[in-house]
C-alpha cells in the first residue's frame, strides 16, 4: 500500500549572502508570478568576510519598483508586520502577492536603519518573476467557491429571458472573454442558478447559497430578487 503524503501550506526558503563592505553582483531570486507568500528569503550579512551581528533593535526595510511602475515598501515599523523579521541573526523577508503580481526582472533594495533613521547598511538582490501561464490570478487559482464568490460580489442585474429563464449579469473580474473556456466556470453556468417550470406552471428557481440571492414577490405579483441588500 502506497504512503499518503498530506501537503499543507508551503514555505520555501532561499538562502542568500549579502555583504556590507564588498561590491558583489546582486543574487537573483526566481519566483513564479502570483506566488502567494510561499517563498521567503533568508539573508546572512557579512562585513569584511565576517558574519555581521545584526542589532536586535534595528529597523529593517525593503522596497522596490515593479515593472509596471508601482512601488512597494515593507518595514518592521509597520503596525502589523509579517513581511520582514530578524530570526537567528538572519534577515527573513516574505515575497508578497504585490511583488509577484507583474512578471519581469527588477531590483529590490534592503536597508538597515537605526532609531534615528540613519542608514547603517544597504544592499540589494534581483527578483525575477517568471510569467504565469495566465495573466489572471483569479482564474489561475479558481475553485467553485471562489468563482461563485466573485460572481456574487459582482452582480449588478437580475432578469428573466423571453424563454422564462432567470439570468444575471456580473462584473466578476474573472476576465473570461468570448471563446475562452474554464471547467470551473462551466460548472458555475450549469449549477449556480437553475430555472424550470413545474407541472402547475410555476417558475421554479434553484440557486447555490453562495450566490446570496433571495427571491420574493411584491404586492403586484411581480418577481423580486434581493442581492447585496438591494432589489
């Protein structure tokens, strides 16, 4: 009988060495576009070929500019910091979703500051974001639940067709264009909302609870649909 391996959230550490005193070629860190906090960089600092002891009260920060021109900056002074830390005399930084949103190659600068804001040391590495097969993160990681949530959040119109079918329009942000195909979206189309006419001639709706639609009837006998607290 084969062993079963259970895989949970993965953290991948890449170890690099940086020098405070020598001008070395910045190391290149490869990541995949849309990586979700899976990769961390663990930096060992050296001065004159001797490992540098990083003060525990130091301010750590790293920043860069993506290929699309948008910049980022993370610091240990953030109110809720989970991006950069000092662990066992190693500077550990997390590659964030924002950093991997756009494919391309660009430098990331790391800075050590004292409490007065004076720079004690600075260095850099090159982040190489490998292009994903699709440019849409939502589709890359699509599940039935996540697509249903995207549809629900984007609903702006409910209607009934001439054939008696119920339809919705949604700005779901999925980027599915005419001629594209997704198994998950196909399932959404088939089972998220189903309409039928029963033997008594009534229109019947069956909807997934994730869509959050509530059907009713007004005083004039017209069908009403509540979604996102609106009619």
